[in-house]
C-alpha cells in the first residue's frame, strides 16, 4: 500500500450524484489531491528533509491522513481549533505556527494534557517568552517552543542576524523550564513572485536565514534541534536544503489560481472547485448569473496582482475543463457574474438555466473556509465520499 493510501476512507455508496448536489458546494478531486501530495513528498525526499504538512488549507482529517508521513503526524496547524480537531483524530505531533498570545496558553496546555499531544508554540519576543515561562512554572509542563525568524520581511519574526534577541529569548526559555525546540521561518514574500529562478532564490534566502539563526543559537550554547521552513512556492522550487530539518507547506495539496499564477502548480493540478448552478442570463451584457457569489467563493482577489487576473475564479464545465477565458468577473453575496475575460475573443457558452458549472478558486484556504464539507470526486468524476472540514479558531 502506498504511503498516501494510509487510512483513506472507503467510498460511500450512498453519496449523491454530482448533478444532484445542492449548489453552491465544494468539490475535491481525490486523484489530483493524491498526485500533488506524492509529487511534493518525492521532491522533499530527494532534498533529504523531513515533511510537516500544514493543515490550515485542508482542515480535514481525511486529507491530513493522505498528506502526513504517519497517522500521528508531524503536522502544522494555524488555529487551536485545528489543533483540537486533529488531536482528537489521532494527530499527536503538531506545531501551532502562529505567534502565541498569553491567554491561549491554557488552551494549548489542555490539548497537550487531554490528548497526550506534543503541541509546540512559536514566538518572536522576550515578552512572549516571559509569558510562556510563567505558564510553564505554574503548570509544570515544559512547553515546547520554536523561535520565529523573519525570512524576508513579510510578517513576523526575529531578524536572523539579531543574535542578541535570539539568544535572549532562548536563554529565557531554557532558564524558565521551557523546551527550546529550534527556529521556524515562513517565506511569505514568495507568493508575490512568478519567475522560477526568483522563487528558487527566495528558497535559498529562506534556507540561509534559517541556518544563520540556528547557528546564532548554537554558538550561544543553546539547543536548536529543529530548523523548520516552509511555503508552497519555496518548497516547490527549492534546489538544496542543507541545514534544514523539515519543510512545512499546505496549499500545494489542493492548489489554486494564485499558486498557478506563481508557477507553483498547473491549472490541471487544482483539486478544489465550487459547484454552482446557472440562475440567470443577461445576454445583452454578456453575462451568465450563477448561485455562487462571494459567500461561496470568498472575496479573495489574489490574482488581481498577477499577470493573468482570474476575477473571482476560473469557470469550468461539469467535468472540470476550463471554458476559454471564462471567469467570474464580479460577485455579490449569493450571485456570481460570469463573463468572458476582457479583451478576449472567446464566445460566451450557451448555458441554460439550471446548468451546472465548476469554479476554480483564487485562494483555496479562503474558499474552503466558506464550506463545512468536501464532496469528493473519484477518477470518473463521480461523488465517492463526503469528508467533513472544520472552520473557526
């Protein structure tokens, strides 16, 4: 049995036919999902690093079991709701990869105690370290901690060459009884790139920053067993990862139009789509109206900054094949306005009222967050299962 087949759910003979689904709803192509995971795993195995998939996009236990190396992890989460959900499903090795707020430490501790989970937190300030130490002493739990390091100025983190801050945080944690696990970085600026060479350079800069920060800690006599990096673009285009122990990435499993615009996946790799129905025609305006508005697709317009603007999503037929230059050009709460891309000579397809179509999302995380389940499609495009997904914090 292949690694990606571990604990995969059986098809449910009671699932509805695709044409019977209430729209709008979320579709997940299982073959594409498995193919994307297998490709990433092979790539990282060739680079000789561990893999800690980020589950923030999927938010689904069945997808997690396909993505993880083992049923118990390792994994990355972005909310404590995710940590609770996956811990209840048997995932034991997790990093909560969002800077810790002191008021969340009791909830972290409860997850660790209730499920026996090795749930680690991240931070980037002495103030946060002080809060962790206070909590550790009060609860007699040597909480594992990684120091977040700034890979590229995108968001949070200690500068990789700021030895004074890195060592001050590290010493405070060690002296206070916490478990200093290492450093963690996220090259978020890679999402604004599209040239493979530029993304590969960003991956190398991320690697160098991580290794540099780890070296600063080790030179100060502090432990740094984990050197964790990750974003889908840099994971995809990294050529060499010496000094890195693990890579985190998540959206690669499902893909989206932003990732396709970056070059991190192809349109044909995108496993997620929203099924919608035609509810109106405005032929004089060149519009088709569908029942998938921004409540189903999200308001994310991430491709607007890319070379090809996909509006609110790329429109496909029921088999998942894109219509030429057909996009959701605008969206209201429950209405999507489908039209041919400006400047294109493509024809508006003749889709009658009630016809179904599929819309590929700009941002899989944001679109998925609008829904509570996946309708899973098999190789023949039939609904084979329904997999629950969670939302919230």
